[in-house]
C-alpha cells in the first residue's frame, strides 16, 4: 500500500511545483515624473567639516536608493537640488560612550545639518537636522549620525 502512495505523492509534488509562475510588468513614463535630485555639499571646501559632509552625502545616496528619488550626477539633469551644510559636528569618544553607557555628555557624537531644497521657483523648503549618538552596542558608531540625518532628510522630502 505504501508503494502506491509514494509514486503518487512524488508525481503530485512535481506537477504542482512546475505549475507555479509569477510575472509582473510595470509601465511608467519616468520622463513625466522626474524625481531626480542633485546633492550639493556646501561644506566641501571647508577643512574640518569636509569629511563629515562627504559621509552625509554617501549616507544620503544610500537612503535615496530606497526611495523614488534618483540622485543626479549633473545639476542640469536634476529637477531638484538639495543643498546641505554641516553646521556643527562633534565626534565624541566612542570609548567613553562604551564605558559610561551613554551617560556622559562629553562622549556624545553630535551632528547639526542645515538643509535646503531648491527648485526652479527658488527655495521650496529648509530644515535644520539635529542627530546624536549617546551610546549603543560597542559605544555606538559615528556612522549612525549620518544614517539618522539622511532618514530625517528623506522624511522631510515626502511631500515633494
């Protein structure tokens, strides 16, 4: 009796598995909905704030990969221009954050960024973003500052 059920069960599994199929086709005119944005890093020429600004630019590029915005290389190809300037940056001490569990204010990493969204009409919006890392696993990373700031900037851009 079990000899009959084994071939029937195998035949059913093979036939049912072979019948599954999924196909998706999406048609969209991207030329009408150009969500291209150019990232203009204003603090690029300033010595001490150039590196944090570049780290934020990289975090913004990563954040925009998960959205409908396409980062443009050339400002003429972009519909919008996102200007940002690092106003204040303090790296803090990761070792102090680790040993004080984030209680010490001197160990905090802080980042203050001024952001403006520019369009063909002029300035569409401006924000000031404050992020900080107090502690965390192994003292928290400064990279978290940039990731949090990039998420906040993308959230502000939802209406555009």
